């Protein structure tokens, strides 16, 4: 076939085209690039087979036409008919057979290169062999899914029904039945590469769930999902980043998914509040950021939590810490020692905090305070508090600091702060120093010593002009143990230091490491090689253990002991 492209005030140009799928739009990566403001980045899809030609409109601002008639669904195109795309007119001509001739030398110009250069961009067709077939199938599937989704929205006002609090099960049932009807109507026109059942599931997920992310959320091996605009979806599996073949229909589709996540928990995202922290029903952490702050389109990051909360046995199996360390953690929690879990981003602080919370007695009244509720405690007497962002007028915000103050009036036995990162550090330290022993929290830090510096900085953020010595006295008196976790190059996470705060000597807080992890090398597969070992230091509160009615094997602190 030959494709003729006409544009007002310019000479028509013709190109030889083969069977395949041609994306039409103003983006450079479109197989048929038509640079013009009236042409969307992804405007339409032209499909050429051995017996038919089809055009699909991708919900473009300027509707695609065939001989002047708008393209609503997949439309057949006959030779000599005019396809209208913005100011461009595309006409397909049947090529005349030509005698066979030798293959041109590699330096011979391709048909596109034969077009004389102009001062402004000219339409260009990417040769079919330059695009992977997989990409063509993905583009075709995206187009068909978009059309069925549009038809679903025309038949059902899902947004209005959701706002009217229609029963979710009834809404899902009606939506599924409608999608099945639409697919059955067009089944005879679907390409053989499209599985109708899979198509129904994808449209349903797009309309009511989290679209192409739904299957990724179900995969237990995936720990993080990252959406960079509608074209790129990355995952983290076994500590490694992998790009998937999944894509969204467009940026509006990503925005709809974000809205579907944040609305049920009373959060919002728009141009006046272009980023948000949220959570999924299973506790998975969500961050979203949109235009104008994100220049590549809406970005969504989901840190998945395990369907079943991890236990200390899971962590032992993963090599995060040793049995001796687990027993030491249990004793510290039972002795009501104030513990800080520290580490860098993605090191597993919240997961470890969840594991430590499993050691809390069932009879204690526990109050958890978080920005977005992620902790999942198994005890019965748990009060969960969640901070609230400001409303559209910038009022009504409830901060972590406000909740810490309020928690002190709720008769807590234990206070757990999901993450301490601001002025609430002062209130947390004061709570630990005024009878609320056994509290737990996490802090971003690069080392146990860095935790002290960060606490000092956060206390100063409260606006209280306290002398540094007074702050250090508060820290030395309040904090008992720091558990520092690190993420290694092979994706594993390990507790690298367990440090006790001993006291204050002069202006310096003294600390001693009880356990540490030492990396000794890297294996052939990039696996980190190392070992855990006690340092030989014995906790200063070792005598309190027996006094409180607990027992501990003092041999766990022997540096010569091998703990597997």
C-alpha cells in the first residue's frame, strides 16, 4: 500500500507502508508523526492487514474523520477514502506490482529520507521493522481498551453512581455485565491477538479498580510499584528495578486511579495540592505527584505491604537479624525500653517496627500515630490515629504533633509513632520522659549516632529555643535502644547495629553497640556476604532483666559465640 499525506499549502507526499499497526500523533515516537498543535500526542491508530484497513480514534481533542464522518468506534477505511487528522488528510492507495529488483545497499536512502528537508518539521513514517511487534500489539490493545472504556462510560455514569453511594457490589456487577455486552457486540471485529476475557478484565479494572496495576498488587514477589507518567511502569522485585510492559491509556487514566485511591480516605489531589500521601486498604503506602510539579505526567509510587504481616520468624528466614537479636528485642520491649528504629529510605523500618510491636503484651493499651495508617498490630486494645492534611482553604490540618499531645490524654500504656520527622520529636521525648515508657518510633538516619543529631534538629524545629545540652539530656534520658537497619546492594535488608544509649558525659551522649553486622564481600551473583556478631558489650540494664522476672542467656553477648 501507499500512504499519501496532504497538508494545506504544502505538496502532498507519499510513502510505501506495509502491514502493521501505525500510531498517529505529534509525538516523535509515533510511527506516523504529524507535528501540529491540533494533533494530539497519541491521536489515532491505523491498522493495515492483508484484507482490511482500520482506523481507531484515541479520544483526541480534534476528532478523527473518514470522508468527513467522525470516527466513533473502529472504522473500516477503503482505498481512496480520506482520513482526517487535524489539518492533515491521509489517503491509502493500492500499490501497483513492480518487478523484483536487488536489495538496495545499506547506504541507499529509505523512502522517508528521500523527502526534501523543510525549515519546519515534516510528517515522517517509521519503517515497520524499526518497531518491535510487542510494542505494536500493546498499542493496539491500548486503543481497543480505550474505546470499550469510553463506550462503558457512555452507557453507565460510574462517577455519578459512586457519588450516589450505590452499593459497590451492585455497581461492580452492573459494570461487568455492561462490559461483557460491549465486548460481545464487537467480538467479531476483534483482532485474533486480543483475548476477549482478558480484555473484559482489563476494562473492568480500568473502570472500577486500579487498572493495569491490579495484577501487580496481587503479585507477592513485587515490593514496590512506580508509575512515571502513563507510558512507564516499573516494579521492584527481589530488590531490583524492572520496567514492565504495562501502560495506561493516557495521563487522565493515571489521574483517575490516583483519585480512586485518595478519595476514600478523605485526601485530595489537584493543582492547588499537587502531591499527596495516602494508603491502600491493605496498608500499602502511596505517594502521588502531578502537574505542575511533575513534568512527565502523573507519578504514582506504591510501597506494597505483605498480605500477611511479617513475623520475627520471617525476618529470621530472610537473614534480617539472628535469633539472639530477636530475643534481645523481645526482652527490651517487655522491659518497656524506648526503642527507635532507624535507617535510610526503603530499608524496612516500618516493617521492623511492625515486627517489634508483635512483642507488646495483649493487656497494654496501645495508641498508634501515623501520617498514613500503615501499622497492623495484632493486639486487641489498639487505638489508631491518623494525621489529616489541610482542606482546600488551607485549614483544618491535624499534625502528628497534635496527635502525640492528644494521645497523652488517652491513658496510653504504649505510644507508637509511625515516623518521627518534625516538631513532634520534642513531644515524643517528653512523653518518654514522663511515664510513657516502652514507646516505639522510626527515624530516617544513616547511623545510630546520626539519630541523635536528627533528634536535636527536629526538636529545634518545634520553635523551642532550648540549649543543645538540654536537648541532649532529654534524648539521653528518653531513648534506651536504637535498632539501625540498612538496605544492601543485593536488595536485602539487615539490622546492621543494635546500639544502647548509655548516658551523657559532658556534652556528649555516650553509646555502645551490642550487636553489629559486618560485610565481608560480595558473591558471584552480587549477593552480599557478611555475618552478625555481638560486640562483647553487655547492656547496662542487664540486672533489671532478672529483677523484672525475665531471664536471658548472657552468652548471647559473647563475641566468640556463633549465632546462625
